[in-house]
C-alpha cells in the first residue's frame, strides 16, 4: 500500500532514502533545516556525491513524488534520519534527534508510524524519542507506532545496498515492527529481521564497533610489520585465506560519521567494562599522528619540509570529509613543522587553507607525495609528469592503492604504510 512519508534530514542517508521511496511510488515530503539544501534539491541539484542519485532525484522532483521543504507536513509515516554526533567529551549529542522528534509532535495522528533511521545509542527510542512523542497525547504502541530501523548502507553503493542489504527492524512492539517491515518491503530485497527497538539500536552500533576494533588490530599489525621487514598487506592477505580470519585493512586513520563515532556510544554506557572498544578508538585515532611522524622521518634529510597530501575525503571515491583522518594528519604535519599542500579531486570547494586547486600546484617542489585516500583517480595517476615536478621522488602510500611498479619505473621510492619488506 502506497503511503505518504515525511523524512526529516536530507543528508547522506535521508536524501537517498527519500528518493528511493518516491521512486517506488510513495508520496514523499523531505525536510531539512538547511534552506540552501532544500532550494538546490527543489531544482533537482544533488547536494551529495552518490552514484545514480542525480537521475533518480530528478525523476521524482519532476513527477512530483518528492517535495522538499524546511517544515514537516502531515503524513502516514515519519522517518528521522538526522545526525547523531558525539560531543568533544565523546558523549552522545541528542540535539538533532530531539529537535527532529519535537518537530513531528504537531503532525502525528492515530495510526501513524515514526521510524528512527539514524544510528543511536541503545535506549534512544525509549528514553529520548518516546517521552517527546507522548506530548501528542497519543498512546505509544496503540495509537502511535514507533520503530528503529538503522541504515546500514555504505557510501558509493547506497542505492544497491538499500535494496540488497538485510534490514534490522526494532519496534516498540510487534505491530510497529510489522508496519515498518511492510513499508520497507516496497524496495528491500534483503531479509527483514524483526526485534525490539533497543536490540536494533545495539545491533547497529555493534556492527560499526566490530569494524572499528578490527581496523585497530590491522593498524597495530601494520606498526609491527613496519619494524620487522614484513609487508603487512601481503601478510593480511595470506592470513585471510584462513576460513575463520577476516583481518581488515590498516590506514592513516578511521573517518566518517559512523565507525569513528558509534563505538563511543558503548563506552559512554559502560565506561569501566569497555577497555577494548576504547583502546581500539584510541589506536585508530593515533594513526594520523603516526602517519605525520612517519612522513617527517622519511624527509628528515631533505632541504625543505614541503609535502603534497593527496586525499581529503574520509574514504575512496566519495566527497565526504566528515571526521576525515586527513584533517588530523594535516594538523599533526603542521605541528611537525611540515609545509603542507593538499588536493582532492572529489572535493573542489575550498575547505582547508592547505588546499590547492590543482594536482600540479600541490606536488610542485614536494619532498614527498602522501596518499591518504584510496580514490580511483590516484590509482590511475601517471607518475611520469609528477616525477618532473617534485623535488624528491618519494611517495608514501598509506592505503596501498598505487600500482607500485609504475611509480618505481618513474623513479619514485614507494613507501607503503606497514611495509618494511620492500
Ligand atoms: N577503513 C580502514 N580499514 C578498513 C575499512 C575501513 O581504515 O579495512 C577506514 C576507511 O578508510 C574510513 C573508515 O574506516 O576512513 C570508515 O570506512 P567504512 O568503509 O567502514 O565506511 P563507512 O563509515 O562509510 O560505512 C560504515 C559501514 N559499516 C560497516 O561496514 C559495519 C556501513 O555499512 C554503515 O552503514 C555506515 O558505516 C554507517 O552509516 O553506519
């Protein structure tokens, strides 16, 4: 059954989700507090980089199935997809969730469904959303239904994963969970797993914490390998042939609004009982400093401290710089007295003082080129012309994404993070 859906938050999750529901015949009203986002989307202009988003957005803006505004409107279903960041003290910040939920109170009516998609600390539906929704005077679970169905998509493959991923659905009761499963069955081909809201909240945070802890292990192994003449990337590949081993990839740090944030939700609940989760966060948060120190050591004998940093996005082939490790690497490089020029082909708006408009300008006279993000554009680079521009043919590849032989053939020394074999 087609329903009218109001989605609060038109960011990296809310926008593709709005478009997907509208593509599948639901009348969707998208809401964002940012007026320029609403204006641009209303013109069919994408505000985030995601494959196939532009085509799908224009389809539903043109046929009127998607309307966008800064205010909600009465609907059958309300989906909250706003940020859930942490404070500087690493504690959950519920401000966006609270104000989004509050904005729904004047609109909700008997029989409606409210779904939280944002990743949140366990008990956010119970302790934060429901007390606000009760101001409507409706009985939660009998007149107004509430569920948590956390998004699990990865940037760059959002539309595929919205369809193919299994979905965890946690309702305040069975009825709420079933109503939510019915709605998502519009496009979800993966299995629906129904549970209660608090379990669903914990499951999503567990998934991202699992990834963060495994990345921390890979980063520790990389630091060991760097001292014993081993290539950690080769070693990880070999270890992963074991049927029960799935080692992740090391790198210059963990970015984004998810893996670098969500584990702190668990530490906040049980500080004393989460030494592993906290240590993993600290291990990954140390990698930007490790990368800056490694770079400084490798050019210590060089006449200048000029370095070219390639990659500002928190991961390959996206335009998202939120919590990007590159920002911390550049910060620590500045602290080490390095002279940083930075460039990212996916981020052309001036976001940093160190940012240059072109690759050529960035590498001119550099003592080292430092790759921080595994963009395809970097793996496809022709090192020959760069070899003529740099002061020193040294490339530090923290993501092991460059074709080593090609760079060596151009006269570069290739130093890969965690590899002291070559
Ligand atoms: N990273 C590593 N080593 C790895 C994998 C990732 O250093 O082996 C780094 C990346 O470079 C990046 C960060 O970790 O800086 C996060 O990258 P990611 O590939 O984990 O991607 P996210 O944060 O965009 O997406 C994650 C996904 N969660 C899991 O895979 C468990 C996605 O499914 C979630 O929907 C998303 O978080 C989210 O929104 O929660």
